[in-house]
């Protein structure tokens, strides 16, 4: 084997190790950070997301990972909040909201629900910040 092909093999092995370390960092550091960061911190990170996470969709990564702190509102194969299940949202101030998450309207750390009114109609709730939420459970 020539010296040049040996160096090319070393570079490839080095790159594979680098890529594996980056994937590990994303799963072990960045994703867990998103699950605990405040909305202010997440919005700051969003501005630099291409430099931090690479060329990935911010909604599918940063914001989905942020919502993962409440497993009942996310789906492993879908970006953003999952709309299929009605949820009860417990706010830190003691209020409770019930409805179906609206993924289109729920942007940048705000959760919007589509709730049933007493007359059977539907209404959109005002957005609540991820920082205001204590818990989210499927009904």
C-alpha cells in the first residue's frame, strides 16, 4: 500500500470519527439542552442554528426537541407538535387548557390549541409559552 493511500485511509477514518463525535454531541448535549432551555435561550439559538446544528430544519430539530420535554405532544416521526390527540395543558399558574394542538399556529415556543366550546363549536386558544407550561398530558 502506498504512503498516499495510507494517508487517505487515515483521513477517512479521522472524518468518520469526527462525524460520529458530532452525531453523539447532537444526541447527548444539544438535544437534551433543547428540552430544558427557556424560550428566550431557544430563540437566541434559533438565530445561530445553522452554525450550531448544521443545515437542518429548525422546526424539525430545535423546536421539536424543545417540545420533547412533554412526550405526549410530540411524535417521533413528525416535526413540531402532534395534532392527533386532545391534550390537557397544566400551566405553572394553576390554569388548565384542553384542546388539540395546532402545529401550524404553534411556532417558536408558543402552543396554540383548538378547543371545543360549550356549544360544540371550535375556538383557537391564545398561544401559551413553553415557559408557562408545567405539564402536558394526552386525554
